[in-house]
C-alpha cells in the first residue's frame, strides 16, 4: 500500500507541475460554513448506590458547534487545490477539530493533515433517526456506561481518528471506489487521546514522535472500498474496510499486539425509505485469548415532504478474558426530524439502553431511557 501512496503522490506532483506557467486561475478565497446543534435532554437510569447513574441529575442541555474555514481553486489543467480548517465553536482541550489540504483531479484525491481515515469517509450503514445522535456511532451519549467495557458504540472501522495522515481516494469507476490512509503515529503530535503526553507521543510540530511508546499503534494502514450505484428506482451502497496497525512496544510483555479491525456495511434506498446496517470486528490490540470486540447495527428511515422518521438498533459485545464471558450493550432509538428550512432542522425522539455483563457487578449494568428534543442549524 505504501507504494500506492508514493505513486499517487508522484501523480499529484506531476499534475501540479503541468499546470504550467499560468498556475491557478485565481487566488484561493476563504469561505465560511459550519453548524450549531442544541438539545434539551431528560432521562432515567439505574441510580442505586454503586450503579452507573448514582447521584446523577436526570436532565441537561447539550450542544456542539463548529465553524469551517474553506478555500479552493482550480488550476488551468483542471486540478483542484484546497484547504479546510474546522474550528470547535466551544471550549475544548483541542480547539481545532480537523485541518487538512487536498488535491483532486483525474488521478483521484489526496488529503494531507488532520482528518479521519478513508474507512470513515467511505462508510455506509444504518441511517440515524435523530439528527446528530443515533445509537450505532453516537455523537452524544447521556447515560452512564460505568465499568462496561463496550462503553461508547462505534460501528465504523477507524483506528487513527484525527491523527496526522495521508489519504488517497482513487477515481470512482463503474460504481467502485478505493480509499487508503497511512498514519505514521496514532496521536495528534504532542496530544494523545488523554491530553498532553498521552501515549508518550511527545515531540511537537518541529520534531519526530517516539517510536517505542508502550501499547501505542503506529504505521497504520486503513483501507476501504465501496460501491455506489442506482438500479432503476433503488439506490445501492456497499462498503468493506480493513485496518492494521503496528505495535510500537509491548510493555508489560504479553499485554499488547498489532491491532486489526475489519467491517462491512450496506444501505438501500427506495421511494423515501432507507434501510442500512453494518458490522465491525476489532481485536483491540490486546494480547491473550477472548478479548475481541464485535458490534453491529441496523436502521430504517422514511422521508416524506419535510419529515424523516425512523428507528435504529445497536448490539455490541466485548470479551473480557478467558472464562470471564463478556460485557454487552443493546440500544434502540426511535425518532425523527422536521426541516423548517434549508439547513434548519427540528429533531427529537427516545433512546432505550441496556448494559449487561457476565461477570462484573452492578457497576457494569444499566437500564436507561433517554428523551431528546432539539434543533440543528447548518450554515
């Protein structure tokens, strides 16, 4: 795969050079976009002493917002060059969500920077009834997971997240498209998932990262292929992904190994109905027997006029060791949305969560019912 990335880089360089003396038609101009989502949430969960919801309030206000800075121009040879920076419009540890540049033309598309991998961008699976929510890969979660090892559901194959990477998408041919991402180190420069110094990433934008961090995955290849086509009145989308990382250091010895994920998904649309589902398997990069993670989801929505109504289901399990059984989560979401105008959506519904465990105590078990109502504004 590394040869493919090098070859694609050479193609991009050649295309840019063939723009000749004229260069770009005009200088890149910056544009703005983004969204703001806000919700009022109420719920009930197991809240006895030692249970996940103990001493937790049963309602809250949640929000998420980002502002996009985008610029693009087209060279004389038709090659497009652009940059995108996504700013978190709220207080966060990391103020920039994603930032990258891209080059796109007859050779396909190349992205360099801080961006989710091709396996995420090409994904097809269960449609989501409640805008910015869902139970298969939720943007928001409100109940407590306690010590349940499944924790937040994620049915999309994705190991590197927003870590710095190079991604190449081949041109779509006969409905098929291939995408591949390469990530040198699974961290955001000096910041890992837990903040400064997490995973021993170290370094900064002026230096190389450590290559011997315990439990850290590096030199990650994430590849996906999808097929998107219309057959009469039926829209069809199929998806498959494979990911492999290289373990930097197994300390303590026998604890970690190279991490692998694979996943499949499909989506079908007809007369306002969208039916989809997906499955993912992850060895979690952990050595030893019976430690894998498996999860899948299904969804169905129906759109008519300004309304979209639907249901989504999730089932996930994590093996917690030889002879210890597994932790599991089942969830259902029922809801819908109403489009008041372009980019202005009212949305709401209800979620039902059931957390269980074969061997852990009440801290890994929870039954929760969550009610959601809110709005999403895109601009």
